[in-house]
């Protein structure tokens, strides 16, 4: 038997080199960084590459890098790519290729014209080159076409631009992207990353009906940035909801969420986008991009509420990081991501599968665009699905559901089965003639400016006047559930009609969707209760979200700039609620149901009082 003394053993262990990133850095997800072709080209300089990567990984643990080969007709040469691949292989970092299908981003994101033979040839060259180098290739946001060249106009013929582009991009996916990639590398997996503007995909050719079935996987853009300053005005909840929607389109094949640090007023907003992505159970988060996560930290983006113990803590983030026994001072925005991931990873594994009110959005549909995210920001857990959710006790149908020609028969089937269907005023307007066999309601062209509300015999006053559509109904055929009024006149905010064994509710959606969060807390709570099947509800003002999971865990998230006191009400079987982050156990207060017309409204509840700090979350388990 070979004998090894202690000195020899120490020497052998010393020469074993374990790649720094060989192991998964987080228990519940992976982290990737995307490098644009502009930065990938710089990797020919190994000193620049090592200096850059060292700075990134001093702030943040990274499992994977996407090395982009093309963007804006800027191609990375093979020699440079070989240098980069060798470096990251030595570091033990997973690698994949990336492609952005733009000719010139600065020119209104100029895309390829996929009916142009010259462009098709160039596209084929790019995908083949990338697939030869990687077993996984991801497409950045721009795998669509906005081209209206003479060639495209002729090819379109009599089709609408939407239908033409949907058909064209499905054909390009099959015959160029996948066929060419797999011809040069049969093992390659090609992933399409969808951006955040899902409501309008069809107009540019993103085909959510066909493409997820063709590609080897999809990826999700969860960047919401700032709702006020950015032109898209995306609500914070979208960072969670869009992951869930795409997961329901391609179950088990949604690779993760993609966040950038652009357009933020505070570092809290960047961290918030990252943790909302993870609350949706994204298996991976991709940080865009290698250059921009190296932006230097600045006090200018420190929020006014810092120092109060918020979920993102600037002072905690600025503490030195221990890397390989060295104390490293945080220098870049990558550290915001790093500390966010470290905190969320501690509890994410205790959460079950996300659940919420199912809201049906058919493929290629529009109408009351992004409304579900405004409802999510008002505290209603939403789970968008691309199919009619017939197995649910309560469902939500917005105006986009009008694209389903069989919608009304399906609504009838739900009601006949004793279930509840909630529709919006926008959908009522679109289908009111077809709906008249269920209830005779009319969406009028008149509007009402209201700030006072009434239900269950009590009045509530709001701080802001809200503009809503006036819905007309036949007295005693249907009736107001939540009334709104201005002086001696009033209109339904939430309206109810019985049909067979079920119940149809109509929500008068404010003209400004954000005004849903301006409703008085009591009115908003009543609305949530009607839409929640009278189960777990977040009681309080808007600009807060409730995330529910199927193992009785939940997260309460605030987007407000000041602390807020709220209540979580649940079925009476739950007698306590444990704070997963602190292990504090909250005891339930028992609440008897309200009485109206001598009858109980709802059921007895267990109620838990909670304070949430600005732009922070709390994590609980009902017991």
C-alpha cells in the first residue's frame, strides 16, 4: 500500500486547483451576467478581462456568463471568443452565447428585415457562428421585426402587419434560427428572451402561441425601472407577474428573469426588481450587463428612508465583503445585487409554489393593457394564464379576454357550476350585447368623478377624486356591491349579478388604472375580499402587494415611501403567523363577520397586525 506522509499530503492538496465558481453560489437560484458584443470584444485583452471580472466577482457571486457575439452588426472574432471562453472555463463559470438581432439600436432599435434575402443570409451566418461556439444561445430582447421596407410591404400583401409579422417570425424561428443552429451543433439549445412589454408583442412578431413550443426554452424580462420616469410606466408588480405569465405559457421551461439597473431613482428600486423576480420563483437571474453593473456607487441614489432598517439597507450594503480571506470595499452597483441575493436566498427555499387569482389573457390579445399589474400593486395576488381557467372558483377577465370567441359560453359554464366570474368595465363594454343573456348591463359613455364610497351600511371617504365609467343596470335584476357617489348621485364601483348557481361581478375600472391604489383602504379591502374567495387578504392601502404560496407562506411588500400598518386576514383555522425572517410569532385576533340586513357578511377571520417599512418586504408562514 502506498504510504503518504503529512507533508506530502499537504503538498498534494495545495496543488489541487478548484475553480472559484465551480459550485452553485446560492441555494435557490443561479446568477448570470450578460456581456454585450461591445464588451466581449474587449476580452481580447486578458488583463482587461481579468481586472473587470475580478471587480464584478468581488461584489457579487456569479454562476454563469452570456457572451454576446453580435449586436448592431458588431461581431466578435473567433480569436477573441476563444480567449474569453478559455478564461471563464478556468474560472469554472458556466458559459452560453448571446445574440441581439439589431442593426442599429440607436436608430429606434432598427431590426433585421426578415423577408430580405441579404438580411436572411446575414442572420444565418450569425446564428451558425454562435452555435458552433456554444451549446446554449440566448436571444436578447430584439428577436422581432419593426421593418417596413419596400420588400416587407410587398411580402405582407393583404395581411395586417400583426398577422404578417406573427407568421414571418414563426417561419424564421423554424427555418433559419433553429434549423441553422442545429445543423452546425445538434446539441445546441436556443433560448428566446422576451422583454417586459408582453401586451404588444404580436404587433412586432413575438409569437407567444408558437415560439415557446419551438424554442428550447424562454427567458423573461423583469426590468420595470421607474414607473414615473420611464416611458413604459410599468408597475412594480410586473417584475413578478410577467415571470408567472410566461411560466404558465411554457411550464418548466422559463429559464429566469432579466434585470438591468437603468432608470432608477434609488438603489432600493434596483434591489426591488431583483427580489420580485425571485419571489416569482425564477430559477435564475441574469444581470444586464457587464458594463452597467460596474457603475460606481454614489450617495445620490441613496433613498431618503435609508437608516430605518428597510429590506435594502444601504449601510449594510457598504460594509466590506470578505473574498478569499480579503476585505473588499464595495465599489459598484453589482454589490446592490450581491447583498439582495444573499438576503433572499436565506428564505426563498421555505416558500411554496406561487398562487393567485387566475386572470385569462388569450394569445395576441390587447385591451386594458397591463391592468393586472395595477391590481397587483393594489394588493390583489394575480396569476395570468393563456387559457380559460375553468377549474377555478373565482376568475378575473379583463378586456383582453374579448379575443376569445367562445368567451360568453365559458362564462355561463362557470356560473352554472356555482362559481364566481369577475369582469372589468372594459370587457363589459366590448361584449355587453353578448352578455345580456346573463345580465342586462350597459357601459355608458358617461364618467363620474368620485371620492366617496358605500357598502354594508357604511360610508368611506377617499383623499383623491377618481374618474370611473358609469355603468347602468336594471334595479333588482342586479345590484351594487360597492357604491360610489358624488353628492346626491351614485354609480357602482363593483356590481353583482346572480346567474344560476353562480355570481358575476363587474369592476368599474378607473380611467387612470393607478387610481386603484388611491381607493380608501376599507374599500380596497372589500374589493380584495370579493376577488379572493374570502380567504387570505391584505387589508390596507394600495401601493402594496401580497404574494401567496401553496404551503401557507406569504410575502407582504410595500412600494410606499413611509412605514405602513396593515393587517393580514385569513381563515379562522390559522391561529398564529410566524415571521420567517425573525422567527417572531404573531397571535391572531379573532374577528366576527360584519352584519348587514341582519345577516353575516363573510365569515369569522383570524387577523394579524403587521408594520412594513418603506420599499420593504416581510415574509410569513400561517400556522
